[in-house]
C-alpha cells in the first residue's frame, strides 16, 4: 500500500518493502531538457552532488536519465538521512573546485559507454533537440561554467521540481531536504525530424530496430509484450535468424510512451531479419493478435507488478508520476487497468504504433518496398550566399550566407539555418561544426578553404552566443592540411603529409577527422555494442574523400569510416 | 499408331490447352465473378492453384477488380496472391526479361514501383494467410525483383515449404534467385535442384528443377563451344537422365500441374544433347502443346524453334 505525504515540502510516496530501507530523491530534469550546447550539464550536476560521498561505506547512487535525475540509497535509516541531506546540501553549494576533474571523469565515462541498439532512433525521430539530444555526446562539458551550473540547479533542482520515495516503514527522522525554491518544470515537448511516418533509415548491419510513440496506457505496455513474443517466435523460434529479440515500453512525462523493439542479425542474414521483422509489424498493424498472447502478457505483467509492490520497486515510478502531474496509482488500480485490456485494445495500439513507426534497417537494406518512407538525411535547400570551393576537391563547396551555411557536392547538400541551429561546436583552431535542429550537420575546416580563417568571425557573429559550444583543443595532427586531388597520373600530386602516427590507421584517421564535410552517422555505437568491435577507424581504409554529408549522430571520429562507406554505397 | 506420327504442324503455347481449368477461371474473371473464381481455385490442388493464378495474372484490368475484392475481404488469400502476381507481372513486362545491362533506368524505376505495390499487397496477404503457397510463391518473385537478397528469399521459401513442402512453382522461383545472374552461384542452383527433386515424390513434375538448373547453366555459356563442353560432361548428362526417370519417364507421371512445362524443358535439353530418341518420345508426349519457356532462350520466334526441333526429333531434318 503506497501512501502519499510531504517531507520538507516535497511530495513523497511511502510504501513497504521486503528488504532494507530504500529511498530516492528525484528531480524532473534529464538529458531531454538540455540544449545541445550544454549537453552533459545534468550529468555533471549529478556527479558534483555526489562528490562528497566518494568513500561512504553504504550503497548509494545517482542516475541521470532522459527525463529524470535521481539520487538513491539503500541501508540503515541514519545512512539514508545522511545521504539525502548531503545531496541537498551539495546541490545548494556545488563543489566547483571539482569541476575540471569531474568533467574529465565524465569524458572517460562517456568513452566507455556503449549505446543501446535502439538509441539512434531518437536522433532520427527528434533531431538535435529535446528527446534527440540524448543520443549526442556530452559536447557541452568544456564550456560549462560555474554560473551555468548554478543557473541549471536553480531552474531544475528545486523543492517544487523534486519528489521523494521511501521504501520502508516510515519517513526516517532527521530528513531535512533543504532545496532552493523554484517551480515544477514539465517535460519538454517532443520535436519531430520525421516529415513522414512510417519511416526508415539504415543503421548497422547487425541489428533491426524500430520504435513508435503512442499514448501512455496499460494496453500500450501490453502491446510491447505481445510484440516481443511475436518477434521472438518469428525470428528466433521459427527461423533461427536472431538470437536476441527485445521489445520495451517506456512512459514519458507528457503522457506518451515509446515502444521500441530490436532483433540482432548476422550481417549475411540481415535481409531476412528485416523481412521477418516487417512481417511481424504488418501482422500487428492488421490486428492479427491472438487473445491467448494478450492473456499471457497480462498475466506476466500482473505478476511483475505484484512482486514490485511487495519489494517497494513500484515507488520510484510513482515518484516520477508525481513529478509528471499524474496521480499515484495503487496496485489495485494498476492491476484493474491491466486486466481490462482486451485483444481489440492491443490491436488498436498496434495500428497507431505502426503508423508512427520508425524502422532502422540493417546495413545497406532499405524498407521502401514495405511501405516505409526514407527519413531525410540531407537538405533539400541550399543557402544563398558566397561559395567557398574546397581546396582539396573542386566538387565540394561551402556556401555561407546571412541565414545559414551549406555544404554541397556529389549532388546533395547539407544545410544548417542559423535560426534552426542547435549548437555550433567551436575548436580553438577555428574549426566549426554547425548542428541543425533536424540533426543535419555542416562542418567547416578553415584550413581547407581559401581564406577560410577570414570567414570564421563572420560565421560566429551570425549564431546566437548561447549556441556556441567550445571544444577542447585538437592535436595538431588532427587539424587538416589540404591535399588536392591528383589532377593526372603523369603529374604526381604532392605527397600527403604523414600524420604523427603514420601508417594506414593514421592516414585514415586523418581523412576521417579532416574531412571538411559532415558525417551522417547513424548508429555506430550499436555496431560496437553488438559486435564489440571498436576499431572501425582502423578498418575504414576504403574511405574515400568525396562524399560529404554526414549527419552526425554520435561522437565524432568513432566508426566514421564505416558509416561513410555505408553511405557511399547506398 | 502413335499420335506423334501425325506430325502436328501447329504449336500451341496457350497454357489453357494443357490445363483446361484455366479457361473456366478466365471466363469467371472476365465476368468479374469472384465467387466462381474462388470455387475454381479452392477446388484445385495446391500447385495447380498457384499455376492457375500465374496463368491468369496477365489479364488486363485485374487491379481495380481485385482491390475491390480485397476491400470487402482483406483476408482473401487467393485475391491477394492473384493481385500481387498480377502487379509483379505488369512490372516485369516493363522491365522485360533482358539482362540488367539492357534495361534502362526508367524501366527499372517503373519495375520497382510495380513490385513495391505488389509487395505491399502480399505483405498483408501473407499476414492474413501465412500458409498460402501462392502468396509465398509471389513473394519469392517480388523479393528477387526488389533485390531483397538471398537470405530474405530463403526466408520466404522456408515459409513456403512450411505451408507446402514440395511447391514446385515457388521452387522454380527460388531456383532463378539462386542463379549467378541474380544473387547466387551455380553450386547453389544445382544443390538446390538436386535436394528438391530428391525430396519430392517420384512421378511428379519436380525433375524439371534439375532440367532448369542445367538449362540456366548451359545458356549462361559465352559461346557454342562452351555450351557443348558443358553438355558433354558425363555427370551433367547422367543427372538429366536420372531426373527424367524420376519425373517425365516415371510410370506415375500424369497430367497434373507442371506436366507440359517439364516435358517442354526436357525436350529442349534432349535436343541440345542430340538425343533424338529421347527428344522424339518427349515431343510425342507433348503432342502439339509446348511452353514458351525455355525455348525463348534460343530465339524470340519460339514456334519456329519448337517446330524445327520437333521435326528433327520425329525423323526429319533440323
């Protein structure tokens, strides 16, 4: 039985547990709230708030997620009180002397982080804002100042924007959650980078993934369970094409929920996994859902909920509900909603999910044949302005205008409009990368254009200062030197300067990083997660200068070679 | 007196002459009588049903009619299969059967548009009717045209065999896909043909798979010498005769689905093998009936080709 109360003005849910006491303080702020130029700021606050507990001998943790940031611990009452009071004290006075060190720790953490197989979907669905920001590296770290942090805490880590859960018999004595005063911050509105749905884009060759945004309700959760069973039966049991098959349901604060699913594939079976996946989704769209499947999923979920109630693990979700302005749901209410779900309800969710679907096809495959529209990966329009031809490749050019920048070449274009710009990454050597709201990027390497350095102040002046995202200095070896294309074989081109590292890997790395153009790179992280291969730079030796438009999803450099090759072969 | 001695002069390529039910289905379609079409299709054997669907898929004006049938009953598998097969056929006529290098960009674009339309009908058809062999046969064909890859073609074929283990119309489609001109290799073609023929009951038309595998292989040769070299291989010859023993020369070989196609393919092979006796027996069994394929591999004027071969086989000069 969950009861609601207030602790220090913070709405609280209290419920029993079978284990030791567990408590958490949650704030309605997460990655989705971060402007791209400040990407990483919430995570940084979380780290700074926890710094003072570095060597505590009890179990505590902090987590930053898409919409929520929470601090939680399990143990004796006194430890819980000490931890939560301490977190609040730290939030009121962040240990700014730790800033440089914590930034380094976060960079290291990010390097070791692997992306989930469905993560790239958010980039393609939402672009470089709100729910799409989640997929980007913590680019904001370098430029985040103590003032930025104080402002962020003042806006989001407030009493009015917090909730507390306690799994235990009662509120522990001595809990003084002193937090600044603010206001409740609703979850951000969801941007869309998909003009048409159902849509598809191609990702790594070893996974098929899909997602859809639907209304948040029990029948949608049941549908995700039914979908997982259907995918498992088709792709694993019947055809033996996939090993890992998963579908999930994730509610969002605005009353929607994301249903996502993926299946892994051997590269040589990718077409078949896609085909089987498409067929399962089609059956769902047509409402070909078995009552027995619905019953099975409802029963499983009933069991999970009942168990979760017993050990207190429904409480965090109910605390999130409080912050989202949703009523706390008792177990009986949750079970009643679940048991009321009919086969037709699930079929209705399936149809609307299909209509909203975004499919990530494996490798070089497409899904236009199955009725999915290609998600945009380049720009239809080029800015009016001055053209700066590349010193390396006459077919490539940067166009800089009053309203935006474009890169053109190879018959396609990437354009970022200054008034629809999510961030401009700025390196001390003058390199710039403009990231549009739609996720399209334009990179500018001043060394690769005639008088390129003279253009920088003009570009900088046209972008709102808060979008400027300072980046750490690059190694000299990473700053490109123009290497014109050899005009004719009888007139040998000047030898390409050796990079410091030398050798093939070095040269390729140079190419990738020096490329004046922008990378469109979908789901490289997935490639790595699944294949556990992290050396794609080394394997990218076929990367050719020339193409151009990359739509960068993930960290620069990592796996770019693979992505370029993939694009070029489309 | 053997009927062959009458030396038929006409070559009849209309498949309705070999399979009279086709006329009844054509007539029912012409009067847009779907219940009658269904009665005919539902009473046919599995392979015959797919054969009937393929035989009438060229009829014009089918799309509007069948879309209306499907609007009334989206789960009508026969209508899905026929509409899908029809749309594939329209697309393939635009593409033509030429090798890819002789097909224009515009032709390919239109071809793929029609195949995508077909595929979307067939996706739903397969969802509603996962055990309909005609739907899966059409989907093996569309997968080939849409270049969805060998793995997906195999998946579709596996779904077909789950519905009907020896479904020759679909096997012939997969055999095409396995050819090097599409996505496979000669090893895959011959292995598939041998396995499929070995698994299917003797006396059926399935031996044609081995005949077709060799026909595809021999016509892939660059010149006549290479063709002759291929056919001179003892193993090739032996395999062809074994396949004939298991099908067209088997005492159980009847006049069910695929009989004329099997005879027509073996007749061509026997001619290429210069086996006049075997060719004569085969042409005799065919009477004046024949099929366009595989004689169109020799020349566009299929009737002349067949007449000449038959004349030679039955004792005249080639």
